């Protein structure tokens, strides 16, 4: 299914929302007690991390002269589409499309989004390092493997499709350091949200243990799945159980974490997406908003 067809598919929209609602609807009623206050306390900083720090990190790595507001809006839109697609692939496709609509070359757009993903993975690995030495080494190896694949793919593309290569220089060390700092701040907000959803079920876990559990679950991210019912979510449930959280509570916490992600996605990304689609309908190439 093409991105255009995805954006206009009511079936995909209904399916994505239904899965995210069905999982917590089946899980949370089995819990003896659920408190929303810890979820709200964890959600507030996470929204700042996801919808402000992450767009700013992307902007640092893109350096295309686009405003902060443009990146914040485009990122919010991409998050909504990412929740609707397995593996969050819709988010990357939308960000690439938004960049090319501004006149940026396709190769530069691919590098922009790819570098953002790569720095995010490295930032997570470094941040989870506070939880233990073995886990971040595995994650760094995964990130390094991704980097090798990207470099190898670039060499192939250079021979086959040189028009897809970026025309702009890669991010400088100072840009990478800035992006990693923003990524670290975002990881803090993820830990806060996860701690809040676990606390909502009446259980507590160590912040460092939460980082280790979350980092371990990311290793299953290569296998796509719907938001709230992906292999990554299942791995997070298993990791929480290993920390002593009961199965039902662990599943409820992960389901709750996936469900509340829809609130800012629909409010921020949905509103911006409606405005952007109207603008794109009237202008072939969007201005540098």
C-alpha cells in the first residue's frame, strides 16, 4: 500500500486504533486497581520529550534551514501515521515526503531520517548503559551493524542510483553531540512514562531496572507489529516480569503505555496533519514553514 493510499484508508485507521484500544480493554479490567495519576505524571514529560526534543534532534541532524515549528509539526504528523503502521514505518515515510516537499533532494531526506534513527538508537544504548554493562554493548553492536548496512547500501546506491545520494555533507561532530544530548533527555522521559504506567498498576520498579527492561525490549524492534501488540511490546512485558512484576500487571502497564500514546498523537499530530494535507492540496511544493 502506498503512503497516499495509507493516508486515505479508513480501514487502516480503524484497525490501528482498534488494536490499541482492544489490548488495554482486555487487559486492564483484570487488574485489581489502576490509578491514572501516575500515568498523567509520566505522560506529561514524555509528551515534551517525544514532541519537542525528538523534532529538535531531527532538525539538528537535517540542517536544511527549516524552522523549529516546521520540524515539530512534521514530527507530530509522522507519529500519528507511525502508530497506524507496523514497525512505525509510516512515520519515516511521511518525514521523507515532507522534506522532499520543501525541495530537499530525496537522498538528503533519506539521510536526514536515517541519521535521526541511528542517533536515537545510539543514544538509547548509551543511556541504558546506566543499567548495566552487558546490555548496552549488545545494543551498540546492533546500532553498529545498522551503520555498516547503511554504508554498504550507500556504496551500492552510488553505483546503481547516484541520483539518490545526498548532496549535503553529513552532520558534523558537534551536531552529533547535540543530537545525542537531546536523545538522552528523551530517554529520561520514556523511563518516566514506563515507571508511571507500572505504578498505575500498583507496583514499583527501580528506575535503572526500567531502563534495562526497556532497552532489552528494543532488540525485538526489528520485527514489526501493531502499536501495543508488537514483538517489542511483548519483550517489554517479559522484561518487566523478570523484574518481579506480575504477568497481568506487566501486560497492563505496557498496554496502558501504548494506549496513552494515542492521546497526544491524535491531538497534536492529527490537527497538524489535517492542516498540512489542506496546504499540500493547494500547493505542489510546500513553503519552508
